[in-house]
């Protein structure tokens, strides 16, 4: 199963809104929280509508609009979204209102917009798209599940143009709660210092990454999703290694055909050791990179990694500060493997290939 990427819309803590600027200068942060650089929403959202929309909803609608415009698609055949936490800001507003108002005189807006499928549903309403619309909420593999569904649909009908997304937000309350239980590093000097601390935790992030994918080959496609697979709770490193080998071989490739590996290393010493062991076993001589110093840690950060990989394949350029070993691509980058895992439980592989 594979799909061509025709359009992109990405809002992140980096200057990713204008794809023409890639790779650009890395935006530096001096703390453990990375917030999205938001565009001018008036280009895609009417001011009267904007007043009732949460920050995440505005990011999703704008990134979707940018993506559709980039692909020159007016109406998608499906909208498939992955999210780990959904609409946290509206959820918090509604729960706070319950307490403050003693469960009385509650306005329905925050409740209506607190469901996980709000972004996909709102985009459909704005586009008057009465077609397939699904939101996947599966922890750290939410985007991969959405991608898998997209590839299945395109295998059935190559002409479908699917709006695929991964989106999560970072609210003040969620950041504080997660910080109190040790999710975020407290001793970090900045995002580019992420892998230099032998400690637990990471840095907080958020983002909204949208793609138009289709089975039709076009001369202006960015790249293609050449495969995705998910592996649950391996019992040993041997099992994980076999999973990675079998995935690559199932796509008609060998290990040496992978020109770049993008890992989900996030600074957490326990989780990063899983990547390091696999790198030593499989990719010791392969250029290996990471990306979470650019976008932070959040459930669908792999969507940002997909954007990064797609842009590298399209432009054959890359940020210099993403590499974690001494190897850099010596020739054209044609195949990129994105490898993410969470607590050695959910392992996900995504293969990106040049058109």
C-alpha cells in the first residue's frame, strides 16, 4: 500500500508554514515548552467564526486550508485525523465551568467542541464535505493509525484524495499536570540541548500537520508514503529487530537502501536507549536523525516527522542539527524510515520514498 503526497499544511514550533523556506533556521527555545508559531488565520477563517473557535481548532482549519490550496484540491474524498488528546482547551473550559457554576447555566459551545473529532468535523462542515470522516485516538500511534486507514482506502480506490492529519495541542493546565509527574525535563537549557542530558523526561510540544494523499501519480507530488506498520510490546530486542527488518523487506528494500533514519529520540534516557540499541544493531553506518528538538514531545509528533521527511525528499536539503551520528547522506535521499516508539510498548514504522 502506498500513497502520493500532493499537498502539505504544517503549523509547528518551527517556521514550517511556508514550505519554500525549508529548511530555514532552527527556532530556539530556552525552556522545556515549545509552542506553535501561528499564522494569520484571517486568510482561512472569517473573523466572526474565529471568535467561537479554540486555538487548536483554528490551527487545524488553517493548516487544512493551506494543505488543500497547496494540492489544488477543493473537496477531499475523505478526512482522516489522528490525535492523542483531542480538544484539550475546550475540555478544560467545560470542566472548569462545571465547577465554577455549580453545574448550572453551562454554555454548550465548549462541550460541543471538546470531543476528539471536532477538528475533522469542523473542516467537513466548512467544506460541506459529507464524505468519509474519521478520527483516530490511539495514544502515540494515532497518526500512524490514520495513515494506515488512508492507505487502505487508496488501495481500494486510487483516485481518492484524502485529507490526512495529525494534531495535538499543549494547554497550560496539561503542561503543569504533566510537569508535576515528571514528563518534562526541568534542567534543560534549550531545545537544541535535548539529547545532552542523561535524565528522564522530554520537552513539551504541539503541532498540526496536514497532508493531501492520493494514489494518482502527478509530476508535482512531494513524495510518497510507501508503507506503515505498528508493533505492540516486543518481548526482546531481537523481536524488535526482526520487526524492523521484515517491514523494510516487505517494501522490496534492504537495510542498505535506507538513506536516512528519523528516530523519535526525545531526551528520555530509558526510551532513547531503545533507539540506540536498534541503531547499533541495524543502522550503525546509516545517517540517523531525530526531530523532537524541533517540535517537542506530543502524541502525534510523528506527523511532524513525516513533514520533515517529505520536505527532505522533495528538496534534497535538511537541517544540519537533526543528525545524531557522524554520517550524513552522501548522495540523493530516496528512502527515509521514520521510527517511533513509546515506553518500548507501541512501535511504529513509516517509510517515505521519493517519487
